C-alpha cells in the first residue's frame, strides 16, 4: 500500500467540483509542473472538501485529487512528510509557512 495519494487527477472546474463531497478530508492541487499544494478540509471548513477546493478556482490548468477521511490532520501531515522526503522541500503552499516537518526514514 502506498503512503502517497494514488487517486487519479481531475481537472479543477466548477463541473468537477460538483462531484466533490462536502466532507472532511485531504487534497492535493497540481499544475503542469506537479503538486503545488497539499491541504485539508477540517471541522471548521465550510462545505468541506468542495469548499476548500473552490478557493483554487479561477487559476487555469489546475488539477486536484482528494481523500475523504475523519483523520484528516494525521493524513495531511503524512502526505506533507512524504512529499518533503521525495522532493527535498514541502509543496509551495507550505514553503514559507514555517511548518515543522517530521522525518520519514527508510527501513
């Protein structure tokens, strides 16, 4: 089982967001160069995943994927750690936020 998110990418459009649930979970946003953001929809996120992803509308060429989970903070931290381990830095949306990242060590 992969720790990374494996769902297929979906173009970020009004129509595609109509299929996204208003639920708790995590999501990734990408442009043509790859993943630019990893974030989550928590208990204080109006309209859940759909609402958080709508914040990205209007930027051309973006894609997204998501996972519904009640353990959104744990899964979010896990995805950020995996991304930072693979790319040497967190995604752009977290690069200047001063987030403290854990470390994933290979077996």
